[in-house]
C-alpha cells in the first residue's frame, strides 16, 4: 500500500498569523507575552507613526518632514491644495490608494524591546522557526519560575499581522554576538510551499545594550532602570495596517491589567508614542486599600468537591450609634443597638461583631450543579478568585459608610471588570472593554432581577461595572480550559461553562449576604415609620366613615334643604381650593385602589399556588381521571343487570355497591381538591378582616385532610383546647390559604421522598406577651446542607433543593405574604424534620391599618 504525506502551503502562515489574529493590539500583546515567558522585567513599546492612517486633510509640513522628493511628488498628486491645506482627492483609483498607503506606511515603525533571556542560534533555528513547536508545552517553566503562557508555537506570526517586514535582534547569556533575524513576510504571497520561505540570519558584535540604545535613544531612562545585557528587540517596519486613536487607547487599556493586582513578580511595560504623547503609558503598581471597597470576595475551588468562599464585609458603619428617621413631617432619633438586637441579627455570622471580620462559606459543587456529574465538574480544575465590590455613590441607608465617590469612580473607570489570568498573565479579552467585558454574565443576571438591594422579595444582582477582580487559573492545573487557536479566548466547551457557573455561585453568595442586612435594616426603619404613621390611620378611618355616611344619606332623601345643609357642611373651600370632603373622597379612592391592587396580587399568588398543587397531585388525579372514563359504563351494565324486577341475586362479580363506594371516595377527593383551589378565590375571602387564626386553620386544614390521606400524611393541630389564646388578627383568609397551601405542598413533596411510615405535618399556636407564634412543622428531611449557613436563603426567589424539580416559588410566596401582613418568618432550628416560625405582633387588630401597609 502506498503512503502519501501532507504538504503545507505557504498560505498556511497567513491563515495562522495575519488572518487568525483578530486585531493589531492582540498581535502586540502576543509579543509582550513572549517577553514575559523570557523572564523579562521590562518591555518597551515604541510607536513611531507619523502616518497611522491616510489623512483626508493635511498641511505640507505633515509630509515634507518625512518623505523623499519622489515620494512627496506622488503624494502631492493625490491631494488638492485649498487655502494652504491639502485635501485628499475623491477620485483616486484603488491602485493609487494602495500606492499612497504603501508610501506613507513605510515611514511608520513599531519597536518592541525586552530585557529577557534572549535566544540562542539553536533556539532560533529549531524553536522560533519551527511552526507549532511544543517547546513551551514541555519546558513550561522559565528560569525565574514563571509558567510560560504560550504553547501552540504560532505566536511569532503576530509579526506578519503587524508589519510587512520584521527584524529581530536577540542575545542570550551564552552568546558572544547579537543574532540578527530578518523576515520579509510578503514572500508568503508568492511562495508555493512553506519551506520555500526563507528568513535571513546575521550577527553583530555590538552588544545588545548598544543596539537598544541606538533604537530607543542613549538617554532613555529605561536603560538605567533595568539590566539590558540580554533580551530581544523586534523592529516592525513598514507596518501593515492602519492604526487609530482607539487602537492606541485599547493597547493601553489591555496593558493596565496585564499582571494581577498586587503581583510581586516585576514585569513593567512602557509605551512611548512619539506623535500622540497622550497615549504614553507605564505600568502602575495597583492596590486596593480597605477604604476603597465595600466587599472583598475570595473564592477557591480545590478541584475536587469543595468551593470555599470568603467574604470580608466593609460596608456597614459599626461605629454609628444613632440614626434619624424622618417621615410624615415628624422626626425620630433611634439607637442602632435596637437594630442589632433584632432576631435575624442574632444568627451566627450575622451578629454585629461578625460584620468586622471575614466569614467563610463552604459549598459542595454537586449541590451547586446537581445536573452535572462530579467528574465533569472536576475537569475545571482548581482555581482562585479575588473580587472587590465598590459602590460609586452614597445611598440613603444611614447605617452604611460614606464613600469617597470621586476616588471610587476613578478606580472603576480604570480597572472595572473581572480579569482572567493564566499563570499570572492576562488571558485576553476577559474583563477588557468589549464583548467579553462581562464574561461572567453579571449584566444578564441583573436584567432578570433588576431590583434594589433593600427589596424584600426579589434578589439583588451586582453589575460588572461595580466590580474589580481577577480569576487565576494555570496551564498545568486547568488543562481543559485551553485557548482557542486564534488567541481570542478560551474554547467554549462544557468545562468552560461549568467554570463560569461556579464563579456565578460565588457572586450569588455575596449578593445574598449583602442584601441580608439591607433588607433587615429597611424593615426596621419601616417599623419606625409605621409607628410615626398614627395620624395617617386616623385619616383613613375618617375617610371610610364619611364614605359610608355619604352612601346612607344619599338613600334617605333628596330634599333641597338636605342638599343645602350638606353644602353648608362640606362646601367650605380650603385655601388650596379643595373642600374637606373632596380631600377625604380622594383619600378614600386611593385606599380602594390600593385594596384592588392587593387583591390582584393575592389572586396571582393563589393561582401560582394552585398550579404547584396540580403538579404535586398529578398522578393521583390522573388515575381518578382514567376511572371516570369507564366508571359510568360499568355501573350502567350492572344496574341493567340488577333491575330485572327482582332483588339482586346474581354473581358477586356484578355487585355494584363496591364500585359505587369507590366512586364516592373519588368524588370526596375531587371535592376536597376543588374546595382548596376555589375557596381562596371567593371575593369575601380577599378582604382583610379580624379573623381567629385557630378558626382559619381548622377551616382550611379540614379540606386538606382528605387529600393528604391519599398520600398517607397525617395533619396534627397542637394546642390545648382549654387554653385561651387571643388569636384574632387582621388578615384575609386568602393569605392564610397562600401560607398553608405552599407549606403543605412543600412538605408533601419532601415527605414522599422519605421512607417514613408515619408522615406528619403539624401546626401550633403559641402566645407571648405581645406576639403570636405560628409554628408549621413536618417530620420529613432536615434542611438541605447548602442552606445551613443561612437558612433564610430558602425564601429567595428561585431557590430550591428539589434537584431540578422545584420552581423556587413556594416559600418565596409564603415569606412575601407573611411580611405583607406585618409578620416575620424564619426557619426553625430542628435536629429532625423541618419547620417554619411565623411571628405576628399583637395589639394591632384594627382592619383599617392594613390600608397603609
């Protein structure tokens, strides 16, 4: 059998160089990356570009200072002179445009010089000239201990992207002479095979430092600040493509964060732009002080099962002792010690002293990504992240520290975004301005939940422009997070998306932690404002009284004297042009509109609860539905058989009574189901009125008993019938349905996962001096491990421990309903089973007070 071999066309070099690298600034970064791999402490980039692009307008001096006579003559013919200004002709042919570009660009030059280890003749011949060499893959560590960033062996083709000709000067510590390597990249246009393209080699006895002095200037201060005995200098001229101010700016922006914040490995990059000095640049040492951020998030994945997240809180002003609340034209001064004694701030990790130190959260990665196998997740490999959250403005929450707005805005303008580093060198374009600035997907998450941090029901999400951070991976530790061939990012594999998901989980933990204290503080302030709202309640009561009075009077009589009397009483105009009655009518209408909005919300929530219920009991009702299709015909055949004028004397198999009993049981279940679904939607049940909690519980649970019996679940009411409890409170019956329905549905699902013969859901009421305690419990599984650190997470919208089968709506709806009725809800600390504790304040049994909530 004959064997044939591949031949590589010269065009391949253009495909993997000029056409593979997207932009010129990316090509320049490739050369800087090579300098880093060579252990350089300094890279000097020199832009000498009198003509970064073909100018549409110019003056004669712009050309005469650089062009030869013959070049100037040709250029003059491409422009028209008007009032001392040269204006490019619009009639230039394509060939004339190309010739003009070639002349002007031939005077542009870029020099990239480093003081790294340089290259020997052997390295140049067998590594530099070897396309796709695996040298850095096997010799992955430099002499200084840097992990080399390149591995594909195609980085040198960045030269083709930048220029049509390149000259490289290089010297390592063993060489006596400087090696000169020259390349005309235009050879690839005419050569057939890549082997036909040749580079030129020469040597110079001048020292490497002398060459650098000649190229960069003898008095250049960089020569004194670094050792230039070895290194590599590349001269790129003529340049191939046009440059713009945007590209100069983009280069500098990329260089600002080329090494991680706080890196101890010195690697300085200097940019000198001869004609556009505003784009000169020098690496700055960047550090973020304690006053510069509100949160620091450190994360570490061990590559196995544990994702560790450490949060350093720096936002709360712990030294503040008092706040002033202003509402309804009144003011109250309150001690913050009152705030810090609230129940939710007594939990471990959320007490006052905890806000002055770092807390650690450990998560099992399988809990985070239950649908991905552990082996899949572990392919990501270990990584670390360090991110800082910065508010760039002060807010209205008095307990939070004031920030230096100008300084923070400046920091965010320069460094915002989360950068990705492989072995301490930046992986472009992650975190840079452009499409991958927000590669972790913060904006998308924020758009789905665009609410304030103090919102009581939704989940606040951080924006990318509020974050400065870095994520560190390694070539050896994260082999499955590898670069795409075009160096424009990491390959978009399943491993990459899991990697991003783990980072999003770190943000989620931070977001919840920050929102926790904001919510609690806002809740506390609202209770103070409600205390200050006494006069508002009186107005609403008076508005209701007058509205009812007006209705009664309208039915009694339409006599003129009554009308006149009414005018005398209510027609007196205030200074603002409205009568007292008109103002009370307006207040009343606003109250009714608020009530209608509340009713609408209640209906939406009870419908949501009903949908979850249908899903939970689907199999039971599906079986009943199947029986309905055959039940009638079976009964009919038996009754026809029986009614022959005689009593039933037939075979036992045709006895209809067992079937009728079965049908009756099914009807009972169906009726109970419809009762639970429909009762909450009755109009009278939407109205807030003083109700006995016991009475409501017994009424609702009596409808549930039949349904739960089908699942072998027992309901228990735990209280002493002889004990007198003042359990009246203003609440709509529909709200109790919402609370109970969702808790029972949640309990039923988890109880069915347990092989427990005694499935039980219990409810109890307890009375304290000023509070009513309502306890909802079941003997199912305990709270999932991922919520142990802070059980309140289960009340977040979308949170579920049902491994892809839950909606994350049920307990969120319960919490929203409880808080709408001025209660608080928390997870009970139980060694077995699961429970919720709801607390309602006593002493506010006036129904009308609900209107100002």
